[in-house]
């Protein structure tokens, strides 16, 4: 039987951290977006959902002062390893309950972090605190996932995708992804199954991770950001920074700033 998150909290499990790192640790395509829109001189940056530190370490190496938060202790432990000076500061913290007494020149939420806030009140609490912690001339940079029209048209039926990862020791990891959209609730149900196929001297393992993400469209996201006191500076649809086209792109990269006169 596959391991299930309801039983052992896979997101907080060391095995899931290793799987996450295998998939994303070498991903760099989004870094150009952050580097283009961050202040040109070193500044204080807060990263929401830092994971194993992929983005924070890269930006810290550029000279910025990074603070990263996440809810997973194994993720944070991995983030703290092999960090070159100046090393980011990491803390276990909920992004809906940010406990800082300082402001940041930039706040970033990479790789669909805000999509994980499926309850409207949690999303609003997070954005309210982001606005409060952002310097008056600061910038809020984030990536969001936008469900495509094909997924929405399935009306609850699951779409199947898979990836295969080759490990240095000859093992293989097969990742199966099943997605279904709930148009009425604006939620996307995701099942991730990991088939760990080790060499002959190790038993195989199967892991299963079930969760939901928020599946707002572009106009819905823009409406809630405006409600929470942000104004849109730029919207891109891919890592080459092409302008976002709602019916074409599932990646949404946003550059937001505090709206004039917004509450502090």
C-alpha cells in the first residue's frame, strides 16, 4: 500500500523533501524574473514558502539579505545545508501569521505558493500581512498556477500526467500526477504518486500525496490583489517574460506594488 499524507504527513516527511529536491533543486528558469524586478542594490527580501532554499540561496549569492519561511522542518533543515555566505535566515512560520517587526524591500512567493491557500480568509490574511511588511516603495513578486481551459472543461474528471527521474545510483522515480478541477469552488484536486524503483538491494516504495490548490483565473486574482491594496505593474505568462495571455498561459508571474493610499 502507498504511504498516505493523512497517516504520516508526507509534506513534513524527510522522504518527501528528498523527492521535492530531486525535482526542483536544479530548476533555474524563474530566477531571471526575480532578478529583473528586484532592486538593483542589495536589499532585504522575504520569501514565502522557501522549501529547500532553491531561490533564497541564489538571491543571497547575489548579495541580498534573505529571510525564508516554510512550515516543513525537513525542508528548512535541507535549506540550511550548503548555503554559502551570506547565508539566508530560515524560520518555521505560517505565511498567514507572519511574525516580523521589520519591513522588506521585496517579498517573493515563488512556484505557486499562494495557490496553496485554498480558503479565501487565509489568502486575505496573508496578503494583508504582506502589504503591512512591504516597504512603501517595495515590490511583491510571485508565481501563480492558472488552470487551463482543457482542465476546466473536464468538469471534475481527472487528467493524468507523469514524469520519470533517473537517480545517480541507477534508481528511477516515476511521478504520476492526477488533476481535476472543481469550477464551482475554484479548487483543483491533485494526487501525486511517487513510484520509487530502487536497485535490487533495496525494496521499492510507493508514496501518495493528495492536496488541493486554489484555481482562480487571472481576473479573480487581480480582483483580490486590488481589494488587498496592491496595484499591478506587470504580468508575464512564461519564464521568457512574454505578456500574460489568459487563454494561452498556465503560468502567471506578477509584479505588484502597494497601491497609493492603501492602508499600512
